[in-house]
C-alpha cells in the first residue's frame, strides 16, 4: 500500500561534506520530527567508527551494512528525516528503496565550493585517502549520475544550513 506523501521519510543524498547531517538535523527540528544519520546508525549497531569499519572489515562489508540498515529503516519507518552517507546511493538497491518509500532530496554543491571544504573533511573520510585532487574531482562528477535520480534538488552553494533547511521545509507545504 502507498505511503501518504506527508508521512514519507525525507532522505538527503549528496557528496561527502555537502551538509546532509547538519541540514537534516535542522529540517527535523523545524518539522518536529526525528533525525536519523545512517553512518551514526551503522556505528551504533556495530559499535565501531566508520573509519575503523573501512580499515578492518573493508569497504565492501561497509556497503553491505549501510544497504541493510537503509533498507530496514526506509521500509519500517515514516516521518523521519534521514541523512545517507555519500556513497550509499551508488547502490541500486538503496536507490530503489529510497525512491519507492521516501522523498529524496539531492543536496548539490558546485565543485569549486566543495573544494574549499575538503581540508575540513579529508581526515575523517576513508574514501578520500590516498587520492589526488584530480581523482577526487573525477569521483565528484562520476557520482552525480547516481545523485541525479532524486525527487528534488537543493543547490546549497550560497545557502547557509539554516536557509537550506528552510527551503526544504517550505518545499513540502
Ligand atoms: C562515504 C561517505 C561518508 C561515509 C563513508 C563513505 C562515501 O558519509 O558513509 O565515509 O563513500 O561517500 P558522508 O557523506 O556523511 O561524508
């Protein structure tokens, strides 16, 4: 049975460091709803930081964990605001469950704006380790193909998190 649109979970997707968690928290607060950060759920479930999961169990295992948690949460909850990890949406099964059960917002940032944030996030993101800036740029643009499968896009270039969150809230009414 179809989920009423007003009860659907809101899922935020986009590249690492675009503000999915920060903006998601604000949207949840403004709507008086619960916020779920998928990376945080993985860390709680397996009692291990994401960086350690990558190091000790490998990326493949991490992708399986995130796929399972996203599928479970999207299938069994409503009215949540959910921030995905930047790589989760590359998996077809994740795209399918999100697009069928949730409203998917793509948080978009230009490469030039994103580049300025790189120093702030590089150490905490295993996917960015041992890559040249050119390689990171290639990944940034390659992933846009998957992110383009969304319900709604927010260009966050000139928006502070508060304004971006208001934009999402207003778009729901
Ligand atoms: C990843 C993004 C991270 C985290 C993990 C892998 C990725 O989440 O899930 O380090 O492949 O893009 P954020 O998008 O919150 O940085």
